C-alpha cells in the first residue's frame, strides 16, 4: 500500500515549516502588545457545543463537521472553529470571575469536510483572538485594527476590510421576518440549501455560494432599514474609530458571516489585486457575539473576536513575495581532517551550540568533498577546519563564505570572531 496524506491536508517541512511558524510568531507578538494571553484547548469537543453555538442549520454543522461516536457512546467532533471552544473554556473554568476585559489568543488546527481547493483545506490552521467582557464600538475597531496590523506586519499591503452590522437581537428578528416575506414567493428559484435556510435562518441565504450573486439576492432588503437608532449610532462609532486608525474599509450590507452567534459588528479582511488569480480571497474575519457565553451556561458577557487562516496567508505572502529573510540563518560547519580530529570536532561543535551558534558537523565522512557539500546545503557562513596539525598547534582555519576570506587563527580567538558572550574560551583537549 502506498501511504499518502489525506486529501485536504498538508505536510509542512523545511522552508514551509519556517514560514508557518513565522506567521504564528508575528501574530503572537502583535497580540501580546494588545494585552492578549495564550489559551490552549483540545482539538475535539462534545458535538452539542457546535450545534448549539454555530447553529444546527449551518453548513458547518450540516455538511462539514468531522463527527464520530467514541467508546463511551458520546458524539465527539473535531473542532471546526475556535470561538465556541474558547467560550466553553471560559465558562467551564469560570474565567469570567476575573475582573476587567479578558483577552485571549489561540493557534492551532481546525477541521471541516470541504471540497479541497486553493485556500480551502480539510485540516487548516487558524490564529484567533477573543476579547470578553465589554460591548464598546472602540473595542470593536481596535480588534479589527489588531487583525489589520498583523497582516501589515506580514507584508500584505493590498488588503481591505469588509464591514457590516447585523444589529441587536430585536433588529435582526425584524430583518429576518422581512427576508422571509421577500424570498417566500420565489422559494422554487432558490438552491436546495437556501430553501432550507428560508425556514431555519434566512440570513444565510445572503451568504449562499450558489445563489449569492443572483438578482433576487442582490435586490433583497438590507439590514440597514431595520437597525434601531442605537444600532446605527454604535455602527457609526465603529466606522469613526476605523477612520482614526487609517484602516481601508467598505461597508458591505450583504455581509452576515456564516455562524449563528454573531450580533452587531461583523467583518472580513480580503486580499485585493485584480491581476491576481487569488483576488478577493478572504484572509480572515470575525465579529461580535454578545449572547454566546450566556447560551453556554455562563453570565451575560459580551465578546468579540476574529480568526485568520494561516495556510491562506502563506499562499498570499508567496504570491506577493513578501517573506523576509527567514532562511539564510547564521551558521557554522565544523570540518575535520582525519579520524583523530573528528572527536575534537564534536567537542567544538558542542561548545558552539552551547553558546548559541547554529552548528553542523558531518558525523560519517573524513573526506573534504562531502563535508563541503554539507556546508553548501545548510548555507553555512563559516567553515571551521581542523586537523591533527591545527590541534597540535592550537590553531584553526576559518573560511568566511560571505567574503571568501580564509585565515588561520588561534583557536582561542574563536570566541571573539563569533561574538560568543560566555566566559569560557575554547581549548583543544590534548
């Protein structure tokens, strides 16, 4: 049998693994500047958590979840998204008892059974943040600002925020009734999923991947007509703050997001380049969810968050060639001449590594050719060459691959050459 990775999953190794971790590093560093701390949760949960939070009629629950029954006859699901999981963690561990705004970030794999294509995988990674305990338009804008800053730090300039409000619960109920009245006479023209959505959650019709660009949906009522004065004022304050942050955004009255728990502010961030084959790809999104914590058994606690798709970010950063120099890391290769020098080479390698220098050695060969090949492969800055004569005379030959300069120095001078800060100076063992 030929073993291969499962369709819709990825292996990351060498440079791709470095890129993957770089995105995590940037997102984590920027989030910490905003006062967020890490939360780590299981990758599987009770299925009911997602049916209750994400919505029983959502595409995620109906079509995309990886669900199984365990040996205890419990229905278990691999997490398809992070917000419900972090909210469950907050309620279960009573993190809401801590005063003030609770800010948490997470990084890890999610699972959805989707048709694999560019930017859409069955196991994918999200970096997300959640802020609990405050309903305030300035917070909403600052959360969007954090997502914006992360993407800018990753070298993405052609990005845009799509922004909308889906109002308070009362406003949304009135809007839902208006959508039902509008779509009901044309129900037979809708796709099968949207016919079901008309009964269960008409808002999702606006987000349909099949009918989304039809004239029927384009002419549907918009949420704007059903917002209360308080909703309008709140949304205006969000926009005002985004302008203060100098964030490029457009109001998209059709934007509803695909999950049941959202209220008030919702947003997506897209990559915008008409000349690119991945123009308009969604890099991430989020919004406010004021009722989820109470629905999961916690107190009435407003919250807002977002998630970014890591594999999509890798794809777009590749597209615009925005990676910094991640791969030409300062390194040393120790080259030994003869069997007697190999053990001393191992001691020197260990000394350098202990002092923070990335160092390689060929364990097997005593011939120069394969050792030089190793140096080329790891893109070594320095070659440190030692044989029996060098050891006898406390010398070492150093070649700087960046300048091409080669010189023989006292082995004790390595400390200065390589900027080693430790007190101990290397000496050969004789």
